[in-house]
């Protein structure tokens, strides 16, 4: 499904937190973040999911407001995961869930954990490749194109004589 309306409040929270990071917070942004958080809690299936959502919002808020605790996220492995996170987002459902669905029912829990670890490893490896060979070159191309569109070259003047 192209539009995942059920997740719109989470996408909105990401945009709003980015706005806080770039421009600071205003009353409207804070109200919208509060509404997004309330929707997330209202859609949580149980207390554990609500706790995880709360933790995620707090971590992203710490980053958006540049709190000292957010410096822990600068740890190199976490930074790398941040770099490939968009590729992971694009791949996890199609590849990770598909691989896990191939496991037959009735296996011991350890087999499912091993399958999940293998699927995660495979998704991370593919995400790294996608980041390295698709995202990075595409972003560089987009930057060059933007510069050219903003600053077109002057046409060469014809020389007479």
C-alpha cells in the first residue's frame, strides 16, 4: 500500500521533530507533537508497546532539542544504523518479513530467533549496499542538478569578426 494512513501521525512527528531541530519549537509545533504522541498511545496494542513508543518519542525529542543525553547516539554503530535506516525502512517488510514467513510453524523458539537474526543481518547487508550504490550516488546527482538549476550557465556569446 502506497499510503499508510495508519502511520501518518508517526511521519508527522518525524517532520515536526526535524522542524524543532532546525528552527526551534513554537506552540503550534508542540501542540501537533502532543497530538501525534496521543494518537500513537491511543493506537498502542498494550502497555509494552506504549512504553516503547514513549521511549522512542523521548529519544527523538532529546535529539531534536539537542540535549546532552542525545550525544550517546553519536556512538559509531548507531550512527551507521542511522545512515542506512532509510534503506532498512524500505527493505525490512518486503525482505525481512518474507524470509521469516518461510519458517515452518512449530519450530523451537531458538529457531525463530535465529531466523530473525539472519533476516536482520540480511536486511542490514542489503541496506548497506543500497545506501552505498543507490542512495549516495542519487543524492550527489540531486545536489549537482540542484546547483545547475539554481545557477544555469550563461550561454556562450557568439564572436563576430
